[in-house]
C-alpha cells in the first residue's frame, strides 16, 4: 500500500513538500512521517498537522490527495519512485528531478519540470509558465527526461532547454522554445507566437496551424521526416496518447533558425 498524504487544511499560506520524496520516506514509520517538519508559510510545521498520513512508502510510491493547488515543490529533486497527485498541484512540481515518475490527474502551476534531468512527469491537465524551463539566472533548463502535458501550457515552454522531450497536447502561450539549446518540443494545438526565439539547436514541432515565426527563421524544405515516427512510438510508449494523431501527417515545412545565433535549430510546421 503506498504512502498516502491527504491534506487536512484549507489554509491560503503556501505549503512546501520540497524534502518529501519516495526515497526519503521509504524507511520511515507513519508516526515518523507525521513528525517531519515542512514549510508552511513562514514557519516550519509537522507534516501530520497538515496532512492525514496512512500506508507506507516501502514500495517507493507516494500518493497525494485533496486540494493541492497551494502545495508546491512536489517531487522536487526526486531520483526514484512514483508520485501520484490526485487533483491539481502547485508550482515547481518535479523541479530538478533526476529520476522516477510523477503523475498529476489535474493541472499544475508554474515551473513544472523546471531544470529536470531525468524521469517523467505526466500532467493530465495544463501547466503554467516556464514548464521545462530554467530558473532566472540559470543558463540551462530541462536537461533530460520527459514532460508530458495533455492540456495547455503557459509562456516560455522549454526555455533554455538542453535535452529531453516536452509534449503538449493543447496550445501554448508566447515564446515556446525560447533560447532553446537542444532537445525536442511537440505542440499539439496552437503554438504561441515567436517560437524558438534565440534557439541554437533542437526541434520544435507545431502540429496546429502554422505559427507566427520571427523573421530570423528561413524556410528550408518540405519533407516527411522519418524520426517523427520514432518520436511517435516513444511518446506512445510513455503514455502520451495524443502522439498518434499529432505526428501521423506526412508532410511538414521545415524552418531553420534562429539566425541571430548559430541557426541550427528547426521548427516543423504543418504543411499548408
């Protein structure tokens, strides 16, 4: 039976679960978990005062229940195990994670999967700004793993992304792939304007209507890239059901840029 944390409170003060990961809890008793101090607003509070605790994490699984939009840093820096959020989650979910799996049945706030290095995050709803991106002052964003979002995403998706896969089933706001270094981004719905601004390498795939590109991108060719079928298979294997419909079309227009940098990035847009 997984360790289950069910929130007790309706407080408006933010709650941080930054230090609460499956690996950190797997050898602790229920009473010990209840005594763990977590950040609640500007003070440290025993976890048991805010959450009802049941089960244990011996199987490496953590389950979170209740109204969790004000609970932040879920799964931050986790390296193994599984976290299941039944409902919405707050900001910084999966921040800098290195391994394991996070599943969110609802939506998540800003900075989902920011600077993650491995593992997988699957959000069934939408995410806020800077998902898979970089914190202010950091040179690199997501560096590995997969961030899957069935719904919509906010602005600057995958900012300064270095490696990994981001797939969004819905639409994005402005500047997805901003300052992208490498990696792959798939956008199923409407792609926000100015995608790939400052990108050096990497691939951004806009599956909806052709996006509004910066003038520093140049049309290269129209083709049917073989790698898209490999990507489709990988996303399906990871549970991203939208991949079948989004990546099955035959012809794509390929644009290279951003020419203000080394210009080796590419944006694939649906052929008109």
